[in-house]
C-alpha cells in the first residue's frame, strides 16, 4: 500500500542565489528569470550559427534588433495574455496589475501572439519574408519553452493532477485534502506535469524542427505551421495531466481551449505556404 513516505516532497528553492534581507532591494536570482535569459541567449547563438552556415542571412545588428523585438514580444505578450486569458476580472478591476510581474503570471499563448507581432514589425523593417523568418524563429523557440517548464517545476508551481503513480511528487503549496488511499490529510501526490510539458512542448519539438530545418526543404512557412500545430496538440495532451488553474471553457481547460485555435492557425499557415509555393 502506498504511503506518503513513498513520494518525494518538493523542496527545491526557486532561487539560485538568495540575497540577505533588503540587500539591493532584490530577493535574489530566480531560476525562472534565468530560464528566460538562457532561452534568449541560446536563440541568439543559433541565429548566429544559421548566419555562419548560410541558412539565414542576418548580421549582428539585425540579430540584436530581432532579439530585442522578440524579447519584448515574449514578455509583453506573455503578461498581457495571462491577464486577458486567465485573470480578466482582476485586470479589469485594476489594469495596473499587468505590471506586477513579481506576482507571477505569464501565458505562453499570449507570448506567441507577442512574438508574431514582433516578427511582423521586424519583417517590414528589414524587408524580409515573414514566412521564412517565422521558420527560423520556431526552430529556436522550443528551447525557451523547455527551460520555462523546468523553472515551473523548480518553483513548485503549475503542478499536475492528483495521482498515485510511483513518480508522483508532493507539492507543499498544492491544496490539502484527505486522501483515502494514503489515509492522510495534506497535499496529495501529483503528476510532475511541468516535466511532461518540458519534454512535450520543448525537447521533442526542438529536435523535430531542427531536423526539418537542416535536413529537408519544405516551402517557406511549412515548418512554422507544423510547429504551431504540434504545440497545440502536445499542449492539449499535457493539460490532461495538469491541474486546471482557471475555470473550464466548454469542458476544456483554458490551455486546451486556446490551443485549438493554435492548431487552426497552424493549418492556415501551411495552406498559405503551399499556395505561395505553387504560384
């Protein structure tokens, strides 16, 4: 019979370095912030490699401009997306909450929209093909998604549904209930869904889009469409193991509901890419 002692109790600190109280007015260096930092650095490095290998011509100045636009798109889109998609009532009551990033709350779907707007702006400014640019960006995006989900796990947030699987984790901040199987009252073992999502949304898509980008010659925009469709599908799968963090919509979690629109968007992009190739 399973007991509480069979399960690992999450006790990871969200800080790589925690500063003494009131030092510099900052609590410390968080893994979540480092996930964003390393994700952007990895993207910058890959863009440099693409340029050196002749896959995508982009000089240092243009690369810096593109990365700045993408960073703003991710951060602004992710934060506004969270407020609109997951916390609209509080946002309408106090719009300034959008600036309270210290309280957490970023939505990947909003981040996608923010990046899209950034790419449209950059493509017009540099007079480059938007579909080709999108194909490049989706080959680096999964790294950021992977690191972000790992940071979610370290933070002990966005935990999964209650489960008795042997690898389940007890997250101290999760709701406390009486578990008849364990015969205890307290946080229950849950799926480490953050790690599932790290693999589904980050690692596997990264390997796939890198193979597509380097080894095949699809029409411009095809890889972007495939990535967006794939993300929507794996996000829907991952949400089956994740505890919903907002009210359901039509029986679906918010993540599943919004992901259906990503699948449709990906299909539309592929249709456009193939039509342009046939012209």
